[in-house]
């Protein structure tokens, strides 16, 4: 059974960098079938796709966030990571990591980790 | 890319059927049969209930069904149950190779 576990600081100061990691267990992160993504949900609002990565390192980003986001994968540590630069209060959200197919069928989600941007 | 358009809320009585619409463009829903629907209970992560427009994952009730016409996809829930009362989101692959979600619909079972 695949498990995804997000980790990282729950509080980030404005203008700093938000960094999260998703640990993958129960499946191979180098599977040729799946991609690994990040989705966020501001309090009381809807879902927003941030971006995704394939085990080869190919990345795909939401155009509205692309200038501030970097997603990377570490196949040795069986994890992938998210960095969002220059955060503001608008980046306050629950951040989910997820597994999906090439056509974005998301079949597994992490439990989500809340991140607040505040001084 | 713009979010897909869903009604903010829908309601129905137990046993009835409801339909939630999800409207996109020719750059997403209208171009592919890659629409998914997710159910999200408060404080929980989303759960996949429909993919590829009308396919149910194993273990999902056959009371959930999906369809598509042009740029609009729909989720129908038949035989409404109180446990269905929660939030629903649609999503679609886009021609840019990205993913876009709908704004979400809150279902109330009266």
C-alpha cells in the first residue's frame, strides 16, 4: 500500500522560502507509470495544482506559480521536494503531495501539511 | 490557466439524484477525456471517485457516475445518502500538459 508523508516547517516568514518534502513508501519512486505532484488548498478554498515531477527529473509547473516554484526528486532517499520562494500570506495553505498518472489521474494523496506564512 | 467552473453548492434529499457540472474550455475538458472527480470530507485529503470522465476506481460506489458533453463534464450521484454530504472537485488535463481543478462544490443532503 503506497504511503505519502509530507514534512516541513508549519510556519514560514513572509519573503522567505517554503520547503516541504514528501517521503514515499510502499512503491517505487522510479516507477515509469507515475508522476509525483504537489497540490495546495488555502483555508476554506479549493484545490490548486502546484506542479509535478517524473523520476527522471522532468518537471511541470502551474504557469501562475512557475517563477517561484522548484520541485526536485531524490530517488536514493525515495522522496521528492517542493520549494516556493518569496512567500506571502497568499501561500498559506494545506500542502498535499500526491501520485498521479501521465494524464493527471491522482490516485494517492498524502494526509496534507498546513503551512502558515506569517511574521 | 483558469480554474474550471463548478457551482458553489448543490443540494438534494436522501434517495434523490443530483448532478454537479464542471465547465472548462477547448484547451482542457473539450480536448481530452481526462476528467477526474474527487470527494473531500472536512479535514481529509481528497479521494478519487471518477477518472477518465466516467470510470470508477475499485471500491467506489456505483451510485457515482460521470459524463461529458463538449466543454462540460458532469458528476451524478444517485440514491443520495447523508454520507455524501461534503465537497466535490473536478479536474482536467490541459493542452499545455498541466492540471487544472474546479473551484469545488459543496453538496448538502437535506
